[in-house]
C-alpha cells in the first residue's frame, strides 16, 4: 500500500520561488511581475479584512496560523477603506470610503463614525446609471484592506560574546551593571574568574 506524502510550502518559499512573468508594453518596454506575489498580497489582505470583519472565519483553513506566518516573515504597507452597500430602489449600490487607519475603519464598522449618504444626483451622473428613485438607507458595511509592497523581513543576527570585566560588585549586581551599560544585550551567564 502506497502512502501519499503531502508537503506544505511555506509562504516564504512561495515568495522566493515565484515565477517571473514578462510582457511587452504597447510602447515597447518590458513589464515584469510575479503573479504569486500578487496572490500572496491578496490572501494577506483577505486575512487582515477577516480579522476585522469576521474573526471567526480565521479559525477555518488555518487562517490564524497563516496570518501569524505572514506577521513573522513579512512586512507590508496597507491602505484601509470601508465599503458601504446602500439600498436603492430597486437595487443596491456599493461605494468605498478611504480610511486613514485601521482605527478609523473600525469606527465606521461600529457606527461610531457616520457614513455620509451619497448625493443621488452626483452618483447617478458619475456612474451613468439610473438606479431608480434614490438611496433608501445603508444596508451593510465591510472592511477592505489592500496590501502593497509585500517584502520579506530582514533577519536579525545574534552574536555570543565573551567579556572579561573587573567589578567590585558580585552576582546580580554585576548583571545590573551590564544591563545599564548594554540595555539591548541579554546576560546569559556570569562566571567568577579567579
């Protein structure tokens, strides 16, 4: 009986092993892009949106672990907006409102900050669509998070140093002195050198 081994590819491997695509622009210049990077950005945006809109969804399909893997290995830029669906006779209309931060986005979702009703005449002209009579009320709000500039985090190097120091202090007092001198260093052990 044969058993099939499944191998999980990490997000870092997906990012590093992404296939480059090249196409010619109408002006003759080459355009290079990585479809897998675009997919990773979209997936991360969905996870971040779910974290705000519907955190319970992260429990499915390893969402919590995936989001943690992104946070451990990547850095990215984000833009926030709230999408508002409006009831319109006889249909619905969706409008997006840019937000300056995730806090502002959450204020809209908790209805602490009010979404202004779109100007019926302006939206009708802008969209070149006659929806009917006008907006009758806000139907739903949803967080939209777009990820850009996804990049791998730079590794932090660790060094183990041996230091010979003279001090009149003993034991924990030496550790305190070293922590004062080198606050970002971690003292692993101290041995009295006779």
